[in-house]
C-alpha cells in the first residue's frame, strides 16, 4: 500500500500507545483517537520526535457523530484508513462488585457493591464502552477499506471472553461480545478483502486495572496473588509482548488467509486448569 494509515482508538492508554509506536515504526501514518486528548497528543509527539507521522484527535467513541467528524479530519490530514485498531474499552469501579462470590446478606446490603445493587448506568457504561466503542468506529472507518487491498481490523478482546473473572460482570460480558462480534465481522467482510481479528490479552497492568491489582502503598492485592498463581509464567505481561501478534495480524503477507481469529497472549493462563 502506497499510503498506509492506522487509526487507533484508546490510543493514549498503556497498550494502545505501544501499538501506535509500533505501527509508526512499520511505516504507517498513525491517527491516535482518545477521549483524553493530552494522553494521545503525548504519544503523537513522541512518534513525531522519532521521525514518524502521527496526529492526535479528541474522540468519544460512543458518539457516532463525533467519530464521523474525526473521520473527516483523518481523511484530510492523513488519508484513508487501512488498519483500524479498536482499542477503546476497559472497566469501571461502578460496574465492579466488592465480593467475588455471593455472601449471605448480599441481597439486602446497601453499604457495599453487590450484584443486586450494581449501578445500572455503570454497567451500561462499561458494556457500551467495549461493545459500542468497537461497533461505531468500525461502522465509520471500515468504509475506507472497501475495495482496497491489505486492509484489516484488529479488535482488543480479553481473557475474560473465554472465562469470566469475578467482580467484573459487565467487562467480562462485553469482551465476550467483542470476540463474537470479531467473528461476525470477519464473515461479513470476508469477500471485501477486509480481515478482522482480535488479540485477547491476559494480565497486563494498565491505568484502569491498577487499583484492582495493587494497594495504594504499591503492595499487591490478594487478587494479584490469585492471578499470578493462575498464570504459569508467574508474571504480568509487558505491552511490548503484544507487538508480535499485532505485526502478524496487520501484515497481509504473513496473515492474508487469517480472519475471525481471537488470539490469547496470556502467559499460559488459558491453558492452566489450576491443578
């Protein structure tokens, strides 16, 4: 492709900022979309400083009108999107229960967050951020790819999509939806030449999950202990360890016959039964 443009949502985050830098190193002009413009701009500045082409755009992926406005700006600034990475997503404390499993009295307690009193708007926010935040950018940017060669969409699923984790029902359900939607899109676009795949990261420390993994003093929470005991490699992943999968999926020479795949990158978590 003479003009390679990668659009990344959630580009100011730990994982997607790493994706953005990698795509720039591989000759893509990168559009960094994020609700936090300052975070996206910092990544764009770093890419430009290193000789790449990048531009940041303040984007609410849950507002299609906003996504369409950003699309027009990207077209004018960089050109048509050839790779879309749907990285916007995450969890929120409003959709997180305090107990891992039902405890006596949870159905009547109001002093803690239980399954029964989970905030409806919080649950909807997390679910929509992950599902609608994948749907809407795809609706807008996939139009650029119709009739073009070597184009692909990469969604970010999670190990939650395979086995739901305790405490985070909205996020788990939404990521299962992202995996299913990835397969649906792969079939829908198969004859257009657009390939659609997903990466399912295991446990990586990000700004959004840090409070679940570490106490305020930096010591690991009991949840971290459980995670590491269930991860055969006995550690968290590093953002750079997702880049091989990224390069494989977006390279039509390497993965031209690969579509509808959800690839775990999880240190063996999905292979371990616990015994």
